[in-house]
C-alpha cells in the first residue's frame, strides 16, 4: 500500500467508521426498544396483577402534572388570543379571535405544548427513577425475587401515560380556551360574548377528538421511551443524567414528528 | 447442588471469566474470594440467570440455567435469596412492603400471615418495629439486615451474598457475619458468599474459591489456603485485599 493509499484509507476510516458505528448502534437500540414493547404487549394480560402500580403511576403522571399543565395552557391560550387580535384586528370581525383560539388550541397548541412540557416533567422523572433503580441494582433485585420487571415497572407507566395524557390535554384545552378568552378581553378589549360566539361557530367535535387521539400517542411515546432509557442505564449517576437528557431530547423530537404524521394522516 | 462448568464471559474487550469450574455442595457455605471488580458478582447473577455466560453451563438441582425460559427462571429464582451489595431495597416502599412484596406475589398467605412472616423475617435479622420506616432512613448495616430479611422471606433453599460486609464498620460487619452463620444453622440453606474481605470469609466459610484474573487459583478449605505456597494465595492471607 502506497503512502497515498494509506492516507486515503485512514481518511475514509475516520469518516465512515463512526457513521457506520452510529447506524449500527441506532438500529440495535431500536431493536431493543421494540423487543421491550413486544414483551409488554405479549405479557399485557399480567397487567391486572399490577393494577396497584398502574393506579400509583396514574397519580404520578396525571394528578401531579395538573398544575404545570394548567399553568402552561392558560398562558398558551392568552398568548394565542393576544397575538391573533394583534395580527388580525383591523382586518376581520372580533369573533374570529375566539374561533382562531379554539381551533388552534384544540388541534395543535394544547396537545403539542402539553406533550412537550410532559416530555420534560414525566419523561425525565421516569428515566431518572428507573435509571436509579438500575444502577442501585433494584431492578436486578426485582428479577431475583422472580418478578418480571417489564410488567412491574414499564407496563404500568405506559398504561398510565396512555390513560392520563388525554385527560390532561382535555384540561389543557379547557383552560387554554378560558385563558384565551381572558387574554382577548383584558389586552385586546374583545368582549367575552364575541369570543364565545366565535368559539361556538367554529367548534367541531372532531377537533377535540383529534387532540385526544394525539394525546394517546404522545402518552405512549413519552412513557415508553422514558422507561426504555431508564431501563438501559449503566455507569452510575453520570449514566442516569445522560439517559435523562436523552429522554427529553428523543421524546421531544418524537412528539413533533408524530404530531406531523398524525396531522397528515387524520386531517 | 450447583455446578458451574467451563464458564467464559467477557464484557466488551475485557475477559472476566476464563473457563471457570465450580461445585457448590448442599448445606455448605462457599466463599468466592477476590478483588473487587474482577467479576465475582457476575457469577452470582449467572447462577440465577440474570446474566448469561458466553459459553459454559450453569446447573442448579440438575437443571441447566442458561437455556431456561423466563417462566422456568422465575421458578428457579424462588429457590434463591439474594443479598445485594448495596442491599438494593426498593426506596419507594417501606421496609414492610419490601419484605412482603415477594410473599404477596408468590405465596397464598393471607394478610395476617404475611404480617407474621414479615415480623418473623425481621426478628431473624434482629430488627423489630421498623415495618413502616422508609429505607432512606436506615443505616448501612440496617439496610443490609432488611435486605437479608427480604431475601429469606420466602424461605429459600440457596442464599447468595454479594459483598455482605462491604462499606460497614467492623462491629456491624461482624454482626452480619454472625447472622449469615445463624441463618445457615436455622434455615439449613446452601450459601455462596462473594467477598474481598478475608476476615469475613474465614468467619462464614466452609470452603473457599480464590478468584484471580478470571480463574479460580485455589478451591479448598481454610487449611488449604493457609498451607498454600502459591504467592497469589499467600497475598490474600497476609493482608486484606485492597479494593
């Protein structure tokens, strides 16, 4: 091999080796994730044995997230109303602001922003919790006690996510619309009656149902990815921190991609 | 009986087991002695199927562990009690819930019986009235005792101890060693103890397997160790192994 060939080979190796390794790692990770999902589905008949865990997780994911969901939704509604009235004030009737806020909130803003907030709150909590259990051998201890850790730890969290996200998003919808009405009233001077008229005229049940369908998918993806990331932690507290960050990044990206896919398919 | 035959295991580039062979006899306490981080704990996890060897066989009660289905592994694990190095108590549960978890899942005991079993298991490890305490409020030694109570709640046939005295002061460590011996006498269990602490090893062990660089360099009794001329073995006798 000549010096020129050697340099060329080293260059190609430097460029392509990490890419190839990354691709293999990605598909390996994806395979492991789906093998856990498959195990979860295959053993879902055991879920009733862990009903207490499901209830605990519903409280953790649902009840404990209500304050932040309400807070975010209120401001999302207010900002949407204020910006709508700012952009459209001189052009269109005032009732349109109510219609615009309702449509935007139900179809997109409440489900998406709630999911992104919960990707941080719920996703990070789940990964940190399971990751800590992994590095302190609590998951090994569960297995040593002849438990199935996937059915015991992951399935209840995913079921709780699928059940509670839609409920949280319904709360988010309601509060965001009320926030929108309040924001339109105090900042843009739009009477509540005009806002409500616009809301009534534009409201379609499918818009709310679409948001709830999205919530089910978001609940699934956030909890399942968070559980998987926590489950595969290694390397002590540093590993827990890294996995928690991965969860927030991956679930946030997955939520926006899924948002687009669902909108394309269902609307 | 437990047999490990020609066990090979590597993690990435690191070869941790190089053709290990070991036999654990009924009712004995076998101590696996070696440096921390060498792969001793991995052996314990292999015995209950938490980790699979790259090659070789693990046999428990004449059944091959490495080829067992998940259900078979669950049945096998019910025969074992496992004390983890850091006790591995479930920190979202109280002490009582930690101990009763396996009883509720794997036994037909009613609530009252479970309560009695929890109290009995705690009394065996010399603890009382701490069922409602959270693990985070316990000292290191108490955590180990609760871990031990959880491990024996289902009256196992085999006990696996992973570094039972690591991180404990001498007095507490002696207490744990005493407990290991008492449990052996009271419950008649076969035990495997993994440790780097030669003092503890000599207090609890009937036989010893010295693990060095992925292999057992000596398997024998206390006298075999004392009489050995192998410099690696002498090192273990002359000084406590530094972690």
